[in-house]
């Protein structure tokens, strides 16, 4: 019988730090493309205005979309052609962090 190999704490911390670094890289690039210095949530605020809702609800919709994509990707044997499972997970982490950060903005109503 083959013994199961488990991830040790050192490897877990290494992968955690890699994920955080990747999330920061993605966040900085997307903020450069879709936001501005005065309002890092500009794109989400514009969507909130168009849909007559608030930024936090828009962020929740993005989170729900990423979760749906992940469910679809994880429930198929096909390889994704656009975004990988890992790409979707990093986006999901960032959207969750954006929602967390957004709760500190006094100009943004609660969910």
C-alpha cells in the first residue's frame, strides 16, 4: 500500500506567498487598466450606476460569476481554452479582497 503524501507547512506557506504575490501583480495591472488614482473602484462604481445598485453588490456579482465559472471548469474533463482554474481562483481571491477593502470606504453603502 502506497503511503499518502501530505503538504507540509513550509510548502503551504510557500504556495500561499506565491498566490498573494500573483494576486498583487494582477490587482496592480487591472487597477492600472480599469481604475484611476482617485478611485480604484471606478469600473465597479460605473457598473453600480448603470445597474442602479451599489459597488458591494457588483463585487458580489463578480464573485458569483467566478464561482460559477469554477464550478463549470471543475465539473468537466475538458481543458479550459481561456482562463485556467488557477487564473479563476486568483481572480476570485482578488474580488473577495476588493469587497473586503470596499467595506472601509465611507462613501460606499453596505451590502
